C-alpha cells in the first residue's frame, strides 16, 4: 500500500508513543501535537478532511459537527469505553460507523473504585493532610477513627464488566454485594458473587452503606441519582463514582454532604469537568470527600490496550469488515 492509499486518520489527543508510532506506520495519521482539547471549529475542520476521526472523552462529536463532515468521513473510532461524547444516532444516519474500546479498562477502573471505597470511610486523604501540615502529635486510641468496610453493604449501580469487577474485589474485602441494573445478572454470576439484585433502585439506595456508580451515562441515566434519590440514602452512607459525573446531581450531593445528611463521597468524575465545584473542593479540604481528576483508567497498560483496540477497529473497517467494537444507538 502506498502512502497516498492510506486512510487519513485524525487523532484528537496525544496517545502513548507506541500507539502513535503504529498508527503512523499503518495510516496517514494527523496528530494534535499540542494535546489541548480541540475547539468545535477544529473538530469540524478535521471532519472535513479525515476518513477516520479518533476522538476522546474531551471531544463532543455532535450533530453540528457531523452535519459539516466531508464525504470521506466514514468511521469515528472513539478512544474510550464510553461513547456519550458522540451523537451515535446522527452518525448512523449519515452513514458513519462508530466504535469504542470496551473491556480493556475494566480492571483499572475497578481498582480505582475499590481504592475510593477504602479511602473515604478510612479517611486516608485526611490522614495525609495531617502529615503534610505537620499536625500529627502521635498515636491516640480515639483519633482519626474511620469506618471498616468488612461486612458493609455495597450497592452497585450497573453490574456490567466494571461493576462485576468491583463486586469481585469488594467480596474479597468481606463486603455484602447488592446491585441494580436494567437487567438481572445470570444466576451463575449472582451465585459466584453472592449478590442480591434489587429491581427497585430506590429500595436498594435506602439500605446500603456504600453506593458505587458503574453504569454508563445515557439520556436515561442523566441525574439517575437525583436530589430525591439522594435523600433516600442513610446519613452514614458514602457514594463512590468512577463512571460519569452527569449520573449524579452534583449540586444536591454537595448540599447533602455539607448539611451532614450524607457521610461523604469519593469522586473520580464530575458533572462539568474539568471544572470542579468549589464547594466540593472545600469539602475535600475538610476531609468529607476524596476527589481525583478522572484517573480511573489511567494506567500505561490500559492506554496502550485502548490504542490497540482503536487500530484493530480501523483496520477491520478499512478492510471491509465489521469492526469488532461497533456502537449502535440501541446501546445507549
């Protein structure tokens, strides 16, 4: 294949060197050297010249951009498990295939979820703050007491790949596994996890010690944890979110923690990221919440695996085959 015959692949953010090198070998690859999030105008310009766009969660590929795409654009190979940043229905209408990178981030995200499940009740961030400010005067039997997680009820919202991996880890810590989702899990999985299914999310929320959000962000899950639902939680309960910030009404969550109506939260994602509510930052300084900058899938191995999946999807599509990770509107 000559250089001219290679498809033009526009990559919106910098990827690991090994991934970019392989892409340059296989495709006519255009990179965003600055690694800054692209503007809508930049994305429109890319859509006009590319055969393939490789966006990330920071790129919103909406109907406005798709309506201005050039005739060459036939594939959007998302670098990410979620695809709520892409108007999949409009893409399909315009004959553009959408793919994602499922599965490769499962363990990494589950590990981070478990880290937050441990960090919030055990007050790990508070402990570090004390040391950082040289405020520790020595051990005391009644100082910096947290809550053990062994024996606590963990309510998982979304028992998909990541939710299941979280459940496996939590079970090893002696937690009681509960879950809610659109569909009940197979009996064999329930038995292996010793998990209890709740058809009613409201009823589950009212009885859990810790809630872990592991469902995708779709129109149906926007503010799934609304102000009304958050009020169902016990005052000594915690929420952990490593999915998408939009799933929780962040203002209501913040208000409840401030008022003492909820024990705390561990958040790796935010409703308006990269902006973070200043009130949440204030709660973090007070030790009520643990905040992370969307690090759930941030491992070298995970990012490389994601890039390899993107490459497989592009090659399959360009060879005339159905890409293995095609996304359809019905999946939203």
